[in-house]
């Protein structure tokens, strides 16, 4: 079975995830248009400060929600757990669904970043890009865990990123993405993202076959 079909078996229709992402893109695009037409600098300044904050929350949640749906298929407390485990080649379906969900998440992250770059420039996208990659990696590290609190950790971290940004822009001198952030934090986030995906995929069989 293909990666996409495996994802649909484990997480349901992809439409709901696309709608959530499209809403985030639509809000961002609307803000970009307002920014271009805004006659006052105060409006431009507000939008420039709000977009990275909004992007950190919206794009991170949009990217992770599909993977969360796949991980929940292996949760004994979730509806459908016994059904999923009764399917022929269930582990293989689960592994392929994980792979697709991560490809989908990265594709959404890249697409959203392209929209932000087109409307606001490169500096506005780095924070959301780093936060998104970091949280995707975290979700893959914690996703096989049975604790619901562990699975929610990446969403809490996303909120922390957004809160940190909000605090930064509230300072008198404003928020500034330093070269240190761009040269060090972004590569670290990329490494965590890739490592988390590899960990989740390689551990999928063991996690799927453990007793409920």
C-alpha cells in the first residue's frame, strides 16, 4: 500500500489537515496584503511583529497535527486501536503512515515559509522555520510514548517559542534575529528534526508490537 493510503488508514482523510493549513496561509496572506497597502508605519510594525508569532503557532500546529493522528493509532486508549492492530501488515501501514506524515509536515513547513518570504522577506520566516523544524523533531521523539503529556510536549514548546518571541518584541529595542540564531539555532533545529524522524521510523515496529 502506498504511503498516502497508509496515512489515510491510520489518520483519516487528509482534508482536515489541509483546511487547517490553508486557513493559516490565508490569514498570513491577508496580513501581507494589508501590510503592502497600509498607510501608517504603526500598522506595518504591528504586522511585522505579529506574523512571526502567528506563524510559530499556526504552522507548527498544522505541521504536527497529522503526525499526532498517526501516533494516536497506536494508543491503547484511542478509538480504533484494536481495529488498527487487527489489520494485515498493520506495522507496515503504521510505518508508512509515519513516513508520509513527516513528508507532509516538512512540505507544509516549506510551503508556508515560501509564502512568508514572498510577502514579508527572509528575516520574518527564520523564527517560524526553526520552531517548526524543532517541534516536528520533538514530536517524533516523544510520539511513541504512552504518556499524553509527553505527546503534548512539542505543542507546549511551540507555545514557548511564541511566548519568547512575544516577550522579545515587547522590549524597547524590538526583537532581532541575530546571526548567531540563524547560523546555529536553525541548523540545530534541522538536526533535531531529521534525527526525530529517523528515530520514530526506526522504532515504529517495536512500538507497534509492544503489548497494549
